[in-house]
């Protein structure tokens, strides 16, 4: 079976056992992972699916993930939604309840809702990491990946000054080779001219595959977005017919808060099995 066919199998399929066992054996023998004593099946399957069961690429991704967490304790060490509740309550971030036509999760970030005087870039990045950790537990997301819409209306010099080269490198690492999620598309809307220097700082760290999936739509973006997303899943503010963006943000904030214990488990024992969050129906999502 090829990687695409293996991706479609359920977690408990016996056909996946040799791949999981092989990755576990190699991980336990890898010097960079020597501090980790065990890896659960579910944890390893995230990395196998993210790289379509390519053994070498899956191991490399796993090593990069563990190294990134080790080098970024200011972001990965405190996965507590309640610690950034004030930011979440500004309706800064949403995961839409419906997947797109390919099965991808669709995330929206409203940068203008982030006040850089109140919240650091590390705290903002932490919100993204918490969401990524939660949705990466979904088998359908492991298979179909994610797409993100960044609404840059309200981007200011204060935002730009928070993004230094070190943080830019950490952002690009998560997007490209340090997190077990397939990034299927990144869409920028309402991007001002003075956002471009920040993007230019991140871009060199991105692989060509990710660069080709970045789309800049400007201020007149409704028609452009409709070429990538069905109107049935997008909020009206983005040319769609789905729930309003504030409702979507509040629903996802509630989901994050319900996942506080799960996220604490991930922060403490990222390679272990974790409990499922209370609202499984939201996490499953539906296609449009």
C-alpha cells in the first residue's frame, strides 16, 4: 500500500502496526530523542500521517518537533487557554465548525484584534500552538491538513516590532517541518504594504512547497477567497454564508477552555496518549 492508502486506514488497523513499531524503534534509538522513554501509538501516527508514512521524513519531523519544543519553552511550556482568555475574548481566533470541500480544517486569525500593548507575540503564538495541538489529534485533520486565513486589517507598527528574526524562524519552523500537520494553504487578506517587511523576514525560512501555498488577496478578497472555499463554510465577513466570525471565535474559545486539561497533558507528556476533549462533535467537524 502507498502512503495515501495507508492514511485512510483507522488507527487500530493491523496494517499500520509495522510502521508504528518501526518508527518507535528508530525514535528510541535516536540520540536527539534519548530523553524520551516511550511513544504512544496515537502520537506516532500523527507524524506518520503528516508525512504519508515515509519512514525517514516521519522520524525527521518527530525529531524537529521535540527539538522545537525544547528550544521554545516560552511558547510550548504553558498551554493554558485561561492564561490568554483576555486575548481570546477579543474574537481574535476561530476554527470554523465545518471543514472545506477537501476535508481540511479552516482557521481564521484576526490580527487587528490583537493589541500588542496587552499581549506579546509569544502569547499570540501560544494560541496558535494550542489550537494546532488540539486539531492534530483529529484523524481527519491528520489526513487532510489545515488551511489558514490571516486577516491583517489593523496591522500596525506595534505588531511589526514584536516579530523579531528569532520568532520569525520559530513561526516558519512550525509551518514547514516542526509540527505534525499538513499545511494546505495560507491566505492573507487586508494586508497593508508595511506588512511586507515582516513577511520578507519569514519567507526565506519556508520551503518552496509552503511558499507556493501562500496567497495574498488584498482588501478586495471576497471573490478571491470564493475560489478556494465554499461560501457555506465561511463567515459573512469573509464573503460566506456560515456563522458570523464573532460567533465562530466564541465557539472556539469555549472549545479551548474545555480542553484545558487535555492541553496540560500535552504540555507535560507530549508523547503519551491523551484523553479526548468533551466536545467531540465540534472536533470531528463536517465537510461543506
